[in-house]
C-alpha cells in the first residue's frame, strides 16, 4: 500500500468519524408526520395545479359568457369565441410544454442534471411563448374593445378602464417576464456548468 | 406516500397494501438507521450552515421516502440513497448559494456539539480535522466534490459510477484529479 493510499485511508477515517449523538438520531415521530404530510401534499400538488388551471379557465369562461350576454349579439359571440380560443391555446401549450418532465427523482446524477436542464429549457420555451401570447391577446382585445365601446354610448371612464386595465396587465406581465427570464437563465447557466463537468472527457 | 393512500386495497398478487406500506416504513427506517450518518455528511458538503443543513437532511429524507416505492433493487440501497441525497444537494446548492458565513457556521456547530464531549481537547482536535476536511471538500468543484465525498464514504468506483451516471474508468480518472485538488486545498488552504 503506497503513501497516497495511507493518506486517503486517514482522510476516510476522519470523514466518517462523527460523534454518535450528532448523527445517529432517528427521525422523531413529529418529523415523520411532517414528512408524511409533505409527501401527501406534494402528491396532490400537481393534480391541484392542473385542476386549478382548468377551474380558473372554466370560471373565466362563465364570466365572459355572462358578460357577452349583456353585449349586442355579434359582439358578445365574437368576445366569447375569441376568449375560448385564447384559453385553449394557453392550456394546450401549458400541457404540451410539461410533457416528459415528471420523471421520478431516483436516476443517477447525470440524468437528474439532464432532467433539470430540460425543465429549464421548458421554462425558456414558456417564456418565449409569453410575449407572443400577449401580442395575440392584445391583437384580439384591442379591436374587440373598440368595437364594443363604439357600438353603444360609452362614458370616457369606460374607455379609460378598458385600456388602463390592458396596459396595466401587460406591464405587469412584461415585468414578471423580464425577472423570470433572468432567473431562469442564471439557473440554467449553473446547471449547464454542472452538465459540462459531468460530460467532460475523463 | 403511495402506500398510505391505498391502505385498504389489495393488489393483484393478493398482498395487502397495508403490509406493503408497513414494509416500506420498515425499509425506510432501516435505510436511515444504516445510512443516516452518511446522508448527513452528504448534506454537509452542500450546506455549511447547521440549521440549513438540517433542513437539507430533512429534504433528503422526504425525497427518499417518496422514491422508495419506486425502488426496484437495480442497485444497492446505499447507492440508491446516495443518488437521492446528492441530487437533492445539487438542487439545494443553487437555491442557497452565497448565503452563509463559514466562520459563523463553524462556531455554531462547535457550540452544537459542545455538550457531547468527554475529552474536550482531543475531541476538539478531531472535530477541527473533520471540519477542515469538510470545508476542503465543500470548496471542490461540484462533480469533484461528489466523487471525493462518495469515495470517502467507501464506495467503489463502480458504485460511484452508478450514483453519478459515469463509467468506472471515468470515475477513476476524476477521482485521481479530485484527490490532488483536495490535497492542494488541505495543504495550502486555497
């Protein structure tokens, strides 16, 4: 056995020597319960997320339907159909963009890093989709709002409210988009660095 | 966990799911009993702050619990537990980066174990050596850190390869490099 091996064995002994009290305590019952609750919550989280998306969309459709009944027939119908199309496009992209990324976390580090990178890529895909979707929404909402407002006598505040709301929501969405893109790119660079570390030739 | 959600049903083989659930609980307990200290050391290479390290360890336990029903024995339980711990550690590393002051954490940890000492001087010396080694390992690049930590736990090249998804030869080469780097850090502190 050479000096390097001896030195390594000493390091292994140092590494594995721990005061028993500090490391061997099993999880308490309270901790176990907490973990169990967390696991159950995590298990339901994805289902809840999907259900909440669907419920939110359904609620929006009901609201738009009721609103459209108060409009002249043509404007109401176009408004409702346009909203349905926008919701279908958003949901379809959302479900499609999540495909194949819900794998169990038991793979090797290499596959775990690759999955994490794939998730970051999907986030970027969603971020690329966002401005286009916003543009699509505005391309529909602006002409439709003008049409709805000029088709009946409207006070100035209605114009202000409609366009103020659209401008405010667009600004909020763009601000979130910029922040989230920076965050995602930063995280992705870190995962890529690790990926390169794993793939560099031995 | 999945077992608890189906506690009253019976699977096609006729085995009561309650038994499956109990078996999983026992297996989980045993893995923690046998490998808990090593999993805590894995947490220590990703997080120097004792409180956050404990949180990370709890996360590792949670991930282990979640993944256990899917474990089909394609590797040893130890390899399986290390895979989960290192993957959790990597995720934790990105989230908690740059938030700790090493000196403060070392002091807190010293206080944490102070009550357990029987021979304060020798145990303090041992503790210092251990903490110096941990700190040196923490300063390695991520992949080298994983290879070194797994080797220090006594895993073979094949087992390390199974955890990281690398070939044995690749592990051997990386380990040689990482050991040199570790020695350099231990000797020079850089």
